[in-house]
């Protein structure tokens, strides 16, 4: 007589495998989130030190500059996503945005520790390597440097209240774009099809870090963590750097918990769900909680 595994044992085994899968994927997602956030505040701490010693001058209008750049990117991404005749131009447009973000962010960080010529040389080599071998781990590395550089450079010019406002507005937009206008699903699909992602590519298995970008497929073995879900909480953390590094670390820690909650919500969505799940809302909530806690600490 053939032995049949009892249903209760099958359920326990399925739950165990589900938990292992959850933490395996979050280890990748949370690791990239935390790495980028910490890199942003370390760079911002050094940038703030140089600014206070008059060795570096922050831009006079960082808020306007950041807002203009953000609107510029959002406008053109939406235009090229919805404009079906763009055709062959779409990969070039996405690649252009990715390279601009990467180069600018890398320079913002390396220029703090290296001479300008060396920083440009290193940035050029990294981008040349990416152009030659477009693999997932290299993409995520450049995106991490790019987003950290942007957050560290602009965040110091923000007041915490402005950074909180950016988080809240972005969360509302993220919710509307996911559940109302469906732009999030369309943009994610477009980026996957054009093999250029303006965010982190989260493989479902560590070995897929070596996969080439051309192997990306919608609803495949990868998920996407949008760049905004990382850069906006980092802006808030960086904005409190002048008041103390500890406060920035507290905000990063709480935003990391928000990332964990967002990942949990994502895994609880019905299987086969077409549109992406907004993760910025729990990140925003926990980031703001972290900020409110820092307000109780002495300056």
C-alpha cells in the first residue's frame, strides 16, 4: 500500500517553505534598501562636515532643483510609456535616465573622498562595465550608488518637514498610480520589456544576480523595488544629519521596518495579481514614526 503524506504535514511543510522563501527574498530586498540608505547618510555626514568647514558649498536651491529633476523624469517616463509610437526610442530613453542617475550619484559620493579626475575615471569605468555586461548585480550596484548620491546631495538642503511632505505626496501618488490609473503596472511592464529598470531588480534566488538584464520578464523570477521607495525615506534621514547622525540612523532603521512590512503585504497579495503592490505607504508610515521619535531626542 502506497504511503500518503498526511494533509497536516503537507501544510506544515508548505508553510515552512513559504517562510523560507519570504526571508530569502527579503534578505535581498532589505539588504539593498539598507545598504543604499546607510550609504546615503554616511555620504551626507561627510558632505555636511565639508560644508561646515567651508570646503564644500551646497546648492542654494536644492529643493527647486530636486523637484524640477523629479518632475522632468516622471513627465518623460509617463510620456514615453503612454506614447505607443515611441517604439525603438524607449530603450534608449530608459537607458539614458539610468546612466544619468548612476553617473550623477556616483560622482556625488566619490567626489567627497577622491579627486575629481579620479572620481570621473572610476564612474566612467563602472558605467563602461555595465554597458559591456548588463547583469542584475551590476545594475543594482549602480542604482544603489546613484540613489544614495542623489539623497545625500539634495537631502541636506531639505528641512525634515519638506522631506515628510515629499514622502506623503509620493505615497498618495503611488497609491493612485497602482490602484486607480494603473500607471505603475504599465511602467513596470515597460521597463521589464525594455530591460532597463529605474529601481532595484530583486531576484527570487541569489544565483539570479548573475542573470543578464535581457532575461528579465514581467511576472518572471524577479520583482522590482522602485527607486522612489528608497530615495524618499533616505531624503528624510539625510535631512536630520545636521542634528545628529543618531537621528538619521533611527529613521533608517524605522524605514527598514516599513520595507519589511511592505514586503509582507506584497507576499500576501493574491497570486497572479497583475499590478504591482505599493510599498511606499508602509515605508512612509514607519519613516515618519522614526522622525517623530527623533524629535524627542536632544539636538
